[in-house]
C-alpha cells in the first residue's frame, strides 16, 4: 500500500492513508462485476450488490483514478453505461432484478418489470438488473438528474486520465446522450428541473441551485470532450447550452450579495437560509462571475456555522429555519430519517467548498479544512459518517453508517489532486 510520503503534514498523511486502507480499498470488492465497489467500507448499508451511479460513485471513481486504478473507474463506467435508457437517462440506483425488490418504501418509484435489463460483464457473468430512475417522493422527484450529470462528469474524468486510445471515441455518443436527456429536463423558465441534486430531505422542490450549477459544469465538460475530438461544432453547441443555463441561473438566483437556495413551484424563490451550499457550488463550479465571487466569498468564510463542531461543511448556515411546506410530501410509510435529515455537514458540500478554495486561492483555508476532516476521522477510529448534524451547543452529532465512503473519497480527491499544496 502506498505510504504517501510526499504529504508533509503528519495528520493529513495518516488521514489519507487510513481513508485508503480502511475505507476505499475495503469497499473495492469487485464481487458483482469488475470495477464493483460499495458505498460503505463493509458493504453492509445501502445494499452489498447495489450500484449507485450518482454522487457517491462519481466521487469514488475519481478517487480510484487518483490512486492509480483507472481500470476500476473504466469498468464501473461500462457497467453503468449498460443501464442507460434510450432517452439517455441513467438510473441513480442499479439493483438486482431477482429476487423482486420491495417497492413499498424506498423503491416505490421503480418501474418493474419495465426497466429490467440483462447485462454481461467483462468477466463473462450475466445477470438481470433493474434501474431506479424515479424517487420515492413521487411528486418532487429529487435526485432525478443526479445520475446523468455524474455520468458525464465521470466520463470526463476518465477521458482526462489517459484511458485506452479509443475509449472516448467509443463512449462519447453515450455521454452526449446523457446530456441530451438533461436538456429535456429544462423547464419553460429556463431552469433544470429535478429538485434536490444531492439531497432529498428536504427535497428542494423543484429547481435546486446546486442542480443548475452541476448541470452547467456537465455541459461545459461535454464541450471539452467534443473539442478534444476535433468536433468544434458539437463543442460550441454544448458551450452555448451551458451559458443559456448560466444566464437563467443568474436571473433567478442572484440576490445582489449571495445566491438563493432554490425556486419552489408555488412559493417562488426560496432564500430563507442566510447562506447555503448553492454559493459554494456557484463559485467552485465556475458559474459565479469573478465580481460575484468577490462579494460572496468573504461572507462564506466569515460564517462560522459552516464548520459547526469542527467538521466541514454544513449544508446551510441556519439549519433550524425550515417550513413544513419544504418537507418531503406525505408518504404511505414512516420515513425514519426525518424531514430535514440532509441538513448536515456532508462530504459533498465540503467538496464544493474545496473547489471554491481552489478557485480563489484560499489554500490555507483548504488545508485547515483537510486537517479538520482528518481529525474527525481519527477521533472515530478512522471512520467517517454519512452526516454530521449541527447541535444547539455548537457540536455535531454523527448520523448514518460509519465507514461511509464519501468523506474518504473527497479527502483523497482534495489532497492527491493538489499534492504540491500538502
């Protein structure tokens, strides 16, 4: 196992080493198909045979690329590509079709048996799978553009890491088709529908600011991919699509000194929380202008609540301010996690802050956040959790399974992505 001797800070060096040895490598089981990994270290939560082609898998695939395991990302991508529908959509979960999944709770949005397909993996094994494209919140349908956006981002990262000669040429039409599906999700107001990009409780019904920023980033990546193939017309088309969405985003979300959180179909622009992850997304993903960034960034760094309990980064600065109309819709079963479960510190928000630090050159802040994440891991026997909820006393409470892979993957992405800074 690599020792990461280049990392000067002893705590960070140990943190990265433990993230790899205790989380990312144990998760790389490759049991169901070549490239198969679980989203927890021991595979005991969220299904040992289930693949999640959304945020977790994109984050982890990028970490494996940085760890010198490109075949893992490529094989994972091939497995996910087999699940793509004719309209370009990608499911946010791929589940064994046999035995028939329980569709009374979290899989109630599944179309069974319509979305069953059969796939033969690189090792020759054949199995029936079913893709999950619709959320258990039938009306708001959060996460419904998560997977196609992450599919584009994963393809872009694989293409950047010197894959086999014909890899991009063989996959570009599939990646482009995922982008075409995303275009079909743009509403009459010019924003992309799909509610919460990476949160579901609350669902951010219906036009989430983070969704807009990630979609813009995906369109720009598509432009880069086509340009690398010498297809300038196709590249220009995606660049134009990105800027169209960016203009709509600015029209609705820019409030003069910050970006709003989301647009509700009945309540309109929702800007109740003082500062949210949308601001990190706009800066880190290159959607905010330099002028907007200069206005917003000092507000974000001055807001101590983002690092409640010494754990970066909370979703919003005022987690207690939510109305009941923002909660998930009424459900036919009791949802155990509660209506605002995702209002917490999560690796996905920390990653957006890290990208923002990179953009503005805030390397000291980035290094400090890395040390905090490592310290938290060390305090919990080198396990990171899914959520860190802010408490009234300024501390955080861990929620979700220990050994969840997200923080470990982002830690590897941040440090190995910028080795000269650590």
